[in-house]
C-alpha cells in the first residue's frame, strides 16, 4: 500500500504535469470507488473544474479544484494514477477517467479494487483529517513529541507508530526500516524505551521517509508514479522483505520475518534485542 513517500511522489508529479489543467469530463467506471457524494454528483462536480493544486496529507492524495472542491484519493495497494499520453492507455481495472484539456487523460485504476475517492469541500476536508497526527517531515514531529505521546503506553512500539493518529503517513515498510535503524525491537513496549531510543527512532523515521521520497517510492509489484514508472527504494531496503539475508548492521546475523498483529514484520534479532539494550550498549549508542 502506498505510504507517505509514494503518495508524495505522485503529488509532486501532479504538480509538475497536471496542475493547471481543466477537467473537461469525468467518467466513473467503477462506482465502488466513490465514497461521497453519489457517483453521479461526483462526476458532475468534477466536470468543467480546473485542477488548481495537489497536496498530500498522511497517505491521502488531495487534488484541489478551482470550484472549491477537493478530490481526495486513498490509493490502496493497487491504486495507480496514470497520465495518458505519455503512458499507454490502460484497459483493465479502470475506476475513473478524467479527460483533461490538451487531449490528455488521467486514469485511475486499481487491480485490487480497494482505492477510494471522495469529493469534499474545505470543511469536509478538515473534518476528514482532524484526527490525523503530525506529518513526520513537516515540523511538530520531534523526539519529545513521540516520548510524550507514547512514553506512557504499554502497547508495542510498532503498532503505535502505525497508528495514523500518532504519526501520519507511516506504514509497514518504513516502520520496519526505521525500527531497524533505531535498533529497537518492534514488540518493545513503548514505556520501556529510553531517551536515546526515542531520539534515534524519530530521526530514523524522518530519514527513511526522506530516502523513500528521494528514490521515488518503493515498488514491489503495483506501485507506479504518474508516468507509469516504478520507484526504486526497494533496492535500498535494509530489512523489509529481506528474511534470510545477512543483516546490514554488521552483526553477522540474518534478517528474520515474524508475524505481528497480522502483519509481516522484518527485523534483526541481534541488532534489535527483544528485551531492549543492556546498560553498556546504551552507553555505546548514546
Ligand atoms: Zn543485525
């Protein structure tokens, strides 16, 4: 599922390639796409509007229209937004087609069918996003915030970091990578983390998301940018989907895959000890 770096990449592509275009017509090809308003009203309100901007909030893509509406997309695991041309016209799994001026079209397709869309005004947008936690790359996200929000909680740290009310935009790939970089075991109870671990975790989250953006996202199978290109952050992953491979932390051990709360979790048991760092290694890492 596209996480912050993938949605950010699509947002930047839209700003470069699509913002300023007029929507001459909108056709909903899979009515299950549209959460609100009705599919008919959705298409009617998109028609003849001009795309005035593109934003991202958490894993949501927000396409602003000069009518005051915003098209909000939740691209689920197979969600692709493709600009035709230059991309060849897709013919399967189509959900929405926006016919733009200049003979171009923006296709939304999803082989899994889980992608959802809403058309919201500014108040609707605010209500929709009011529970989301801070953007990890947008200020307001620092080690003190994480410690204050989570330091008293007894739940497992990985699950808490995936909660969009705590940090927005982080999902399974980038959380495993950040926990590895911070040398924190995913099942550690949040209230056992040390000051140094909160600091490392916060910077590891920022660094991994920034690297994901720099590499234009992670593609295992379905993720594509607006021009149909794969991301290449998968070439830079340290533990995620690397079970059995040597740990890049230099410990001599191997990456393992565990199941945690129904999710595949990748970690190095030597670098990320389950019972936390001993006092000596804490001094070493400080
Ligand atoms: Zn290791």
